[in-house]
C-alpha cells in the first residue's frame, strides 16, 4: 500500500511545506522550505481523478465511461475539484501579499 503525501500538519492544521528533497540514486540532498504544488494539495482521490481526466484527454464523456457513472456526476466532481483549486490558489495569493 502506497502512503499518501501528508499536506496538513496533524498538530496545528496548517499546510505543510517540503523541507528536504533527496535523489535516491546518488544521494544528493537539497534543503529549504518549498511550497507544495496546488495539485499535490488536493486529496488522493481528487489527484487520481485529475490524473485520469488528463489521460482521458479532458473528455467528460470518456471519464463517465471509465468510472461507470453519469456525465453529470463527472461534471459535478470536476466542478468541485475546480473550486478546491481556486480556493487553494486564493489562499496562496493572500499569503504572498
């Protein structure tokens, strides 16, 4: 079982940042505070949906077929994800001001 990347601090609830990146091949490490990409801040199920949506060439009809649900169900799910992304982007803009 693959673990999901945590995005929220379990102690205080604030967004986590990446502190260290490492190359498993050569061992090079880079340290600093780096913000997670917006898409990485989505939940695992939403990330999977976006990945499948992109590989389905952005076709809602194809997504409905792949997921075995109706077109309106896929449209609603996509609208919810879009709203989450917009909210995350707005939060970043406010933090950067």
